[in-house]
C-alpha cells in the first residue's frame, strides 16, 4: 500500500522525499549520508525515494527438505516456494528459510552419493555475439516487468507483457541455439522466469496480497 501511494504521488508531483529531520542523519547513517553527498542530495532537503523490489514471493515448489520435483535439485531461500508464505511475504521469513530449510536441504543433499558430471564450458562472453546484446535485452526485459508486471497490474497490460516477453525469448533462443555464453544463458533463464511470473499474474483475476490489479475502465466510463 505504501509503495502504491509513493508511486501515485511520484506520478502526480514528480518526486517523493524522505524527511530525515528528526534524526542526526550524518551521525546515525554515515554511509547513506556519504552516498547522498556523492549524488548531490542534501538530506536536509529530504531524500528522494522510489519503490523498489524487496523480495520475491513464490518460486520453485519444494518439500519440507527443500527438494524440488527434479531429481537432486534443491531450492532454498527466495527462489523456493516452501508454503510458509501466503499471497505476500511475512517479515523476516528469510531467517526461517535460511535456518530451517537451509539446514534440512543441506542434510538431505548430503545423503546423496557424489557423482561426477561432465561440465560444459561456458564462455563469459561469446565473441560472435553482437556487442552489448545481452545487456540491451536484459534492460528491455526489466523495463517490461517494471512497467506491466509491477506494483499495479492491468489485465490488458499483463497480456501485452506476455507477448513482448515471448518475442524477447524468441530472439534470445535464436542465439542460444548456436552459442554458449554465460550472459546468454542467464538471459534466457530470466526470460523464462519473467514469462512464468507474467503468466501467473494474468491467471490471478482478483487483487490478493502483493498482486494488485487496477480497475479496468468500463466501456461506458468517460
Ligand atoms: C533492502 C532489503 C532488506 C531486507 N530486509 C530483510 C529483513 O529485515 N528480514 C528478512 O528476513 N529478510 C529481509 N530481506 C529479504 C532477504 O534479504 C532475502 O529474502 C534473502 O537474502 C534471500 O536469500 P537468498 O539466499 O535466497 O538469495 P540472495 O541473498 O539474493 O542470494 C543469492 C546469491 O546468488 C548469487 N547469484 C545470482 N546469480 C548467480 C549465478 N548465476 N551464479 C552464481 N551465483 C549467483 C548472488 O550473487 C547472491 O549472492 C531484505 C531484502 C532487501 C532487498
């Protein structure tokens, strides 16, 4: 709710500022104070703020030992769906996940015999990739997710996001067929994840937890 209010106010006025005047900011937050100085922000005038991602909800389905549905794949932490969260994440559950699932998954994984697998060599950067290819696509991916699958969601925008993401994934897939570069594989993983997030959001027809739908304008509205 706060993030939505901040975003609405930013759209309306162009900026939202954190009032730190009740604090001795320089003494209590020296690192942040130095960061403000570096960016030419005077904390006495208020610090400009914007909503940012804090955590992920959902992820890879796991059992009580962190075991995923693929043989020998364990998932712990924010990438996992353990079942302790509802439609939004509870505060400080990362500790629960680290201390409970981390330990259990470690113990369960240690029960398997180690097996040698042949690793494929990945290039950090494939010289045959166009300069800045992965960076440019990843900026586009983030922009689509931010604009259409962010704090406020609109069913028609979720549909548009899926179309853009499918196109983007197609472009990346065309390159991954013949090239082995880390940036490309990571980008493909990001495209698949983004598509799954957008699809799951589109399937959720009512606002719930951190999934907030804006009202679709009705046909007879002004
Ligand atoms: C500002 C902020 C404040 C927070 N405050 C709290 C709080 O007070 N209490 C609380 O419980 N939770 C808090 N959280 C949430 C908590 O920090 C996360 O849920 C938790 O850190 C997730 O742990 P993780 O190990 O799953 O993921 P991460 O901590 O994100 O670790 C993932 C690791 O994988 C590495 N990695 C990524 N890609 C690759 C790759 N391709 N190859 C190799 N390594 C890779 C990353 O560098 C990173 O080290 C906060 C989060 C934020 C952003």
